[in-house]
């Protein structure tokens, strides 16, 4: 169950990262066709902020939650070998 939840979290944050990267690319490359965005720089900055949040959360999942899972599995292996 833990692996399934962590996998879902990774997919969720990776999806958000891709979404915000796509939005940034569209704003940078096709800004003329987007009439409602009068301040392109502000719009890119907003997307960057959202991208940073998703990237930070994905990093936390990978660094702390998945690593602690790997450490727990290693400890189980070590205790069984003793």
C-alpha cells in the first residue's frame, strides 16, 4: 500500500511539473496568440512558482519518503541475516 501511495504521489507531482513546463513554453513561444495575458512576464513567473512547488514536493517524496522506505527494507534484510 505504501509503495502504491508513493508511486501515485510521484506521478501526481511529475504531472504537475509537466503541466507548468508546458504552460511556460506556450507563454514563451506563442504569447501573441494569448490575448488575455497582458503581462507575460508575470504569467511566466506564476507558472514558475507553481512549478517550483511541485518540484519541491516531488523531491521531498523521493528524498525522505522513498529513501526511508529503502532504509527500512535494508534494515529488515540485515536483521534477517544476523
